[in-house]
């Protein structure tokens, strides 16, 4: 067990060292701290997202997805939305990732894990996703967003004012939706008496 | 760079494209659900970037992002329950072996 942990710890140490060196290099190259943070978080997020869609072992896909969501929460902080970053950490890393890991452990069989990770349409899928990325980048670059001022740092009390005053009906509808999803999830995953095991 | 709207939008677009690739190409149903989560996060990043850079939106971008997070949680719950229910019948998590509606 301890021997299995050694490569993981080594990989984490190497990743931490690379990230720290990259941060110091970026700051020395004249970027300010926010830019350096943005670049590092973006690189970590895109890299772990690529790992999510390419790794063979699906448990590792789930763990890479947690890393991706964590880096995305960091980007939200850089963007000036700390409350959404907190919600991201609690809901995605805390709840959805654990749910997905449980579902992985419930549905993986020894026979099923696959020599083939991808379906036969993997190459067209790759081409179409590259086209999507290029089209979105070109559209973003070609659009004039008008006079974009300095970033707005939103106060939490202003957000709560909007959430519980202007958006109070959608807020209540979302709570009903969550209740429905819980009941539906329990009903769908319930084992029927006398049914297949 | 972290002060330009374009950088965040392109980042969101790349995350969405990676998610769409995973959704189209993976064989495992849970991998497909994870890719959907990636795409939802890309959209959420775009919404938050617009909310942070366009003053007319005020706090509405953040509120909509919170709603999207809640709806994504509901979607994950129901989707994983469906995958577990199908797995109980078919004994496999691979989507290309789900062919009951084709026969």
C-alpha cells in the first residue's frame, strides 16, 4: 500500500514544484500576480479536463475532474466572484464528485473495463470539438464587446439582494426542482422487490 | 490578461469543446456524464465572465451561475440514478452495448 502511494506523492510533489517555479517565472517575466495566477489555473484546468476525457482508468478520470473543478473555483476567485467559488467547491468538489465516484464504484465490473476507451466515432468527435473551439475563439475575437471597464468586484450583500428579491421565484422553483430530483433519483435507483438483483 | 473578457470566454469555449469531445467519444456512461459536467462548467464560466465585465448585468450573472450549479446538481443526481438502474439490468456501463431500443 505504501509503495503504491510513492509515485502519487512524487507526482504531486513534481506538480507542485513545477507550478511554483512557473509562478515565480511568470512574475519575474513581468506579469503581475493576478495574471500569473490566471495562467497557472487555466493551464491546470485545461490539462486536467483533457485527462478527464482521455484517461483509461475511470476512477482517475473522477479524481482529475475534482482537480479541474478546484482550478475552476480558483479562476472564479481571480474573476472576482468568491461566493460562487465557495459554492463551486461545496457543490462540485464536495457533492457531485463524491456522487460520481460512488456511481463509478457501483457500476464498474471486472469484465467491462475496456480495452477500448473510445467509441468508433472518436476521430470525428475530436475534429468536431476542435472546430467548436476554433469557431468559439474566432467569434469571441471578432466581437466588439463595447467599452469594457475595469472588473467589477461584486459585494455579497448586493448579490443576496438580487437573489432574494428580484430572483426569489426562480430560487423557490430551484428548491422544488432539487426536491424532485432527489425523489426521482431515489425512485430510479431503488431496487425493485423480486426484480433483477 | 486576466483583465480581458476575451481570455475568460476563450477559456470557457475550450472547456466546452473538451467536454463535447468527451461526451461524443467516450464509451462509459459515467464518463459521458462527467463530460456533461465539464460543459456545464464552461458555460458557467462564460456567464460569470459576462457578469464580471458588463456593468449593466450587476449581480444577475452571479445569481444565474448559482442557479446553474443547483440545476447541474439535480441533473447529476437523476443521470447517475438512471445509469445505475440501466447497469442493474444490462450488467455493463458501456453505452454501445445498450441496444434494447434498437431491437
